[in-house]
């Protein structure tokens, strides 16, 4: 059953927080009650009481990441995340590190394709102190020039290191073919050219654009009451005024379907073969009563069938039976914009053509051959088991709820996704595969003599 908001009057007195909270909705998700409210300045607050362990975790998410990077500024989100903890208006990098380490807490920042996040984990007695520090870092980073230069050098080293890894190089080529001018085309670190030109003004501009209360989701889970969590958030963020102008929509270039082949000559001990397809973004269902499984759920289940461990289809067929693979897998990331479905294999250079044919055939097979009842059930059990294990800790709970909120899916999506998986049929999977796995994008890296023979 899809979770629905529980009115305050329908929640037992033992679970209603002991304070006046008329603005909170209460949802049932992951077998827990999640309290949700929107602060006056637009911040969305999610609170999950979980007293099992004396730990409190918080996730502060903002839409942004690579997706919000301006043209020519690839890597600015990563550089912001690397430098944010290195100084604020009142604290130096050393003072921040000393305060966190003195009590054994965890505080970090990170950026991804679609979002930026600040993470906190500590024992409950120290949560107020560390959360306040996280709020200061989020709201008023100083971006010291010396720290920017240091992190820029480390980032450039990271990019060069990626360029020495065959799989990373082949994936870069594939992303560029898939996404063209869209920010998804770039590595999260950026490029050597773009990062070398980034400066303090670029970091401040990105921060001022993305970091605002009406673009912030705060999710807190652990040994803390709703009243306490609400109070600390109000204290740290309640005075943060929402800008007069609404957040401008991102002007993103279109993603055009244009399958092509990228061949990258490199004198390596193995060839990398990647087969890729543009695939659906994750989107809210048309209505809460819609019981039709989404293409996203179908492709997630197909991904589990193809690459979910040593018993997966790709591993058994291409590695165990045919001996073609050093490594073989598939993945389908969750994205706000059009995503991609990828299968890849690392193989001996003399097996490149055979491995390409085998990988393409295994994916194309899904468009024609129905999974058996046993294959379907095994894939469902594997997915649902892995999904349950991904929501055990307070940090995982806070992350899950913040992530679904940021994607616009709502807290009820936790139940919706599991129901979608359970309701999938072999025919639905075949139809989704046929709709998705048409002509592929190819990225192949290996010795030049091998590529010339393809």
C-alpha cells in the first residue's frame, strides 16, 4: 500500500511530539513515522525519530551539483564542496577540523550530478553543536584563496589519474556522446581546462545561486525528538531570509538521441567495451492511485537481473561460460534529467569483437525473450533485499528521505518503488527493454590494431 500522510488526529498520543506542531505532516515510510514541514523561508524539514542507537545523522540537500554548472565551469560544484569546510566568516580550516575531531563527529560536503549535500553524524549529546557548525559552513563559507589553489591542484591530479584508467576514459567518451553540451557529459571533477580557469568569484557565484533556503532539504534521523530537531533547525536556519527573486530555472541544452561509436586507441593489457542507451529519468507518478509500474522500476529490475552479483546473467554467460570478461557489469543511475543504461566488459584485446557481440546480444535479448518465472522472482527478491539493506542506519534513512523529497517523488515513493517491483511482469520488462534498448551508443578502448579490425 502506498504511504499517505497521517493527520495529527489519527496518530496515537504516544507518537505525537510533545509540542505544538500544526505545520507537520506525518508519513509512514520504511516502517517509521517521518515528520515533514516547510519552514517560513522555504526549507523542507524531515525528521525521523529512531532511538535504537545514540546517534543522530543529518543530510542537507540542495538541487545543483553538475546540473547547475554554467557552460565552461565544469568542476565548480566539486571545488565548492572541497573548499567549503576550509573556512567560514568566523572559523579557520584548522578550527573547524579541531571542533569536529574533538568530539569524534563526522561532517562532510559532497556534490553529484544533480545535487549538493552537507552531511553530519554524531552522538545525540553533540548534535546541536555540530549541526550549528554545519549551518555556518553551508551559509557563510569564506573560500580562502590558498585553500582554493590547494584543492584545485588536487582536483587536477585527480583528473589526470582518471585519464590513466581505461574504464574512466571510455566512460568519459560515452558520456560525451550521450549528452553533448549537457552538464551530464562531464566528469564530476570537471576538465583540466575548466578547472584550471576556475577562481574564487566562480565559487562564490555558484554558492550564491544554489545555496538558498528555498532550495534546501534537511533530513534528520536518530535519537532526537521531533521537538528537539525542529528547535535546532529553527535556531540555525530560521533567520535565513529567502531571496526576493525565485530561484531561476536552469537553462539546460537538450539531450538529443544520436547513437554513435567512440573508438579510443590505447596500448592497454585489456580492451574496454561499453554499450550505452539513453534511459528515462526518474519522475513522480501521474497520480497516487496509479498502479502501473514505471519504466524506471522495470529498468532497475533488468539491471539487477543483468549485473546483480556472481549469479547475474552477464557474469554467468560472458565470464563463467565463455571466459570473455575480466570484469563485466551494468548500471542505471537515478537522474533528474534523462539518464543512461550501460553495460560494460573488460576483455583481452583479441576478444574485443567477440565481447562486443556478446554484450550487445545479452542486452538485446531482453527485447525479445521473456524472463522465466524463476528468473523474474530471483531478480525481484535480490532487488528488494538489497533495497531493504540500504535503509538500515540513521544516515541511510536521512539520505533516502531527503533524496526522494529532492527528486519530487515524495516520502510515499519508498512503498511505491517496492510495489512497482513486485507488480512487474516478464512481458512488462520485455516491452520496456524494447522501448529502451534500440541502437546503442558504443565506446571501445583498446590497442589501435584491434580497433582498426572492428
